[in-house]
């Protein structure tokens, strides 16, 4: 009798175990974590890392500046265009893109004058302004010391570059800039501030840094924060004949 009871109990335990296995989670299979749709968009890379990929907007091809750029007032840009590049004409003012952008990947090539004139901030000075407000400094810092948060590759007066990657004066240099635009609270303050990554001549000099506010020459940047939407890319006239070429952008 006892033996029969034990057998019956074992049978019940076995049955419940089988039910538990059936009702439990299914064993994981590789295909259960595979996502097929929608497919990843296809972009054809440029022939070299400097060339625009197929989804880029070419902002300057070395020939036509007026197609994508204006002066500060929306008129004809007065910078000199020759030999495949646009060069600052002292006193002509900034140039800005006709298009406006939020998040983007920007490629831009620049060249400080081969003839060295001035020192510190007076030598090969210009700048790339993101959304018209946030400046990545352009400066000839090849054997030219200045304040660290104002040299080439800095987010001006906010973040010094990780390293000085400048080439000799008269040599073409590259910036590749990844920019995430800010989002705002209802009161106009940052919900998420702007974030910038910069590669200078292929060297990482700004690693996903958070901006405190728009660029200020005097004062603290966060005091001047005000809500804004998409903005132009601006290239600065700082009085030095800095040249630019091969400018393209990808909206993200």
C-alpha cells in the first residue's frame, strides 16, 4: 500500500513538472532577437573620407558660393572665390548658409594664411558657428600659444581641445563636426543642451561635450540662453584671410 502511494506521488510530481515546463518561457532562439524591418537606409560613401557621401548637401564646391551662402543681411557674399576656395575679405563680414539645420554632421576644410602675421588670437583667426550661436574656433595654433579655451578646435571659451592637432600655416586642415541641437523647456531653458563632437585633421579634439550656452566673448554663456529653432552655419570674418573649401553637411 505504501509502495503504491509513493508511485502515485511520483507520478503526480512528474506530471506537474511536465506542465510547468510546457507553461514556462520558450527557450531563446537566435532569430527571436533579429530585427529585419525596416531596412537600414543605404548611403554611398564618398571616394575618400573627405568626399561627400550620397545623402550630403554640398554647401560649397569650390566654385559657387552664392548658391548656398549669403552675407549677414541676406545679400551677396563678398568673400573672394578663386582656386577652389572662398577666402575672407577683411571687413566684408560673416557669411551664412541660406539653409538652416538642427542635428547634423558637418565636414569643412580650412587654411590659415601661409604668411605668418600676428600672434595669439591675431593669427589666422576665424570660426565656424553652429546654429549661428555656438563657435568652433578656427585659429593658426601651429607654434602659436594662446588661451587654451580659445585655440583651434576649442568650443570657444567653453571647452579646450583635448590636443593641439594643427598643421603648418598654409596647409589645408579639416574639421568633422557632429552636432546635436538643444531642446527646450516651456520656460525657454535647455531641456537638453547642445552637444558637440569635433575631429581636427582626423584627431578627436572634442568628445561629445555639452555646451553651457551660446558663445560669449565676455561673460558666462548660460546667462544668454534663449530658445531657438534651426539655424544657419556661419563662417566668421575676423580680419584674417582664412580660406575654406569642400564644405558639406548631412542632416541627422
